[in-house]
C-alpha cells in the first residue's frame, strides 16, 4: 500500500481540489485501491485567525470532504483542530501501524505528469535495495548541489529570468514512455515534490518530535540517509529520468486567500526546528 501524505490550510482548499483532480487523471494507469490519500486539513486557531476570517470552519470541513466523494483512491482524509503542520502529518504517517509499504510527500502547489504513479510502481518493482527513495527530476532554481535530481535542461536557472514563468507545463515536453531509473551518489530531495520513501527507511529515521510542526524535516531525513549511506547501509536514492515535477507559480490558485486571515507563524516554527535540528542529527548518528 502506498500512502500519499499532504497537509493543507483553509486558503489552500482550491489547490487541494486541483491536486486531487491531477491524481484522478493519474489513476487511469494504475489500481487506485493500492493508494491511500492521507490528506489533513488544518483548522487550528494557531494557524488561522478565525475571528477575522470571512468563512467558517464548518464551510471548510464541508468543502474539504466534498473533494473526495469521486476519488477512486482509498480516502482517509482528516480534519485537525489542533496546531499542526507538514512535519506533524508526515510524522503521524510514519508512526501509524498499518500495511503501508511506501509514503509519498506531496505539496499543494505541485504539477506532475499523469503517468507518474505508473512509473513509480514500475520503479518499486525493479528496486532491490532494502531502504530507498525514488525522486522525480526537478526544475531547479538553486545551487549546483541540486543538479543530481534536476533535469539537464532546467539546471541552475537564474531566478531573475522570468521566461520560465510563462508556461510551467513546459517540463512535460520531456515526458517519456520509458524513463530510465538513475542512481544518485548522495541523498538529496525537497519535501513535498512527489518523493517516494520506503516506509522502513522513514521508520528507521523518523521525524523527531523536537522538530515541531514545520521546518527541516526533509533536510533531517536526507542528512540521516546520507549518514546511513556512509555507514554502508543498503540505501539508495533513485531518480526517474525525464519525469519532471514543478511548483506552479503561474496557474496556482490564490482564490481563497482573501477569505482567511493567516497567522504567519511558519518562521517561528522553522526557527524552533532549527534549534533542535543539529542535536537530533547527532542523536541519530549515535543511535545508528
């Protein structure tokens, strides 16, 4: 069983609808009953100021639940009224005792090719490593350390160059019917960009409670994975060549932002995570 994990806020509900629709199109190539949509809507008072928001929690619950009525997947969507974040829902998915064998992290603003689930399944069937990560290629806008998981045509793109903004779907020009499965010399990935983890890897590493609700969970897992690699564990990152994902900054819907007052506490949560990050990494290294 493959579990797709996503965290969203009320103002992202239209984006979640878009993600669910993308996944529905992907379902034509696979058996959707092999997938669980573990999507959590965060209605906490800490993350949204409901006293000044124009729409109610009740409206959000109803809209969120409606998104899954015609979803062909196993739908285990949840409502959280407590302070939460992407770290929280990913941590919960790792620790849940169920028949999940793989976990996918997904962000609300990601575009991905319709055949991605099909090729993920084929990759899983080919891999013999005990612990592993499967990563699609990226449209890269950062330093050269990201080259290993970035498509050659989209490496080291200057952020000042707005040409790439005009058509985010240009990445699908490279879509292939037979992608090669490449191996990476070291572990590198970003959180919700359709990364697939063998659950036994995430259970071995975990996301420590001290990292809180948001921030550095992906960095922690990647660095812990590199420690495992150094210590000769049977771990590997595989890259789906020519299967490219990208954050959409052009067609992404901001349609619901005007109805909610966000408590912008992401920076403070990330700061808290940063305080404990190095300590937890040392603790993991000692444990291993």
